[in-house]
C-alpha cells in the first residue's frame, strides 16, 4: 500500500490528510550464485535484482524491457572505490522439511520459511496486470463495500 501525499493541494474537495491510497504491486525477482557449499550450508553472491509485473505506469514499461540492477557488478565497483566495503556473501543453512517447505537461516540467525506454490519453472506472465497503481482494484472494492 502506498499513498499519494498532498492530495488536498491538488484536489481541494478531498479532506483525507493521509493522501490518496494506492495499491502498488509487483514481484521482486533476484538471482544469486552459489559460491561454495558445505552440506546444507550455501554461501551466496547476489547477481541481479529486478521487478516484474509492476503496476506503476511508466516504470512498468522500463522494467518489462529488462531493466535490472546488476548487483554483482555494482558490488565490484563499490569494492574498488570504497576500501572498507565488502560485497555481502550471505551464508544460508537450509533444512528441507518436505518437497514443499524449507527453512533457511542466515549468518545472523534470521529465519526464512519458504513454501513452493507451484512446480512450474516457467516465468510468470504479467501481461494481464494493469499498470494503474491499483486504482481499479480500489474502486472495485469501494463499490463492493458501498453497494
């Protein structure tokens, strides 16, 4: 959820001080390389981060055209410019509960629970997702609540 601030400056008849609510959606997709493994412990190095299926107009077109953050390249550049910087290399210890659930703990002890929602390896098609900041969904839900 997000909000467009200062709506009262643009629309004087709106008396909502928090801004116009918007529903911002999309999927964060990251890729990483396994740098080393010791049993169920994996040392990872992030390669890329991208956003797919964004509903933010304008930004959606750039993201769908393949705009992505080259994390590894950025990390190498930072290491060469900032002597005290070291590219993060998280260490994940993974316990597989079954074919659908796994629990991973990072080097700081933070726990992540993953659930497989699909066995498909085909990337999700977001072509049916509107780049409308969720306004149509908000209007639909408002209509349902009122009527």
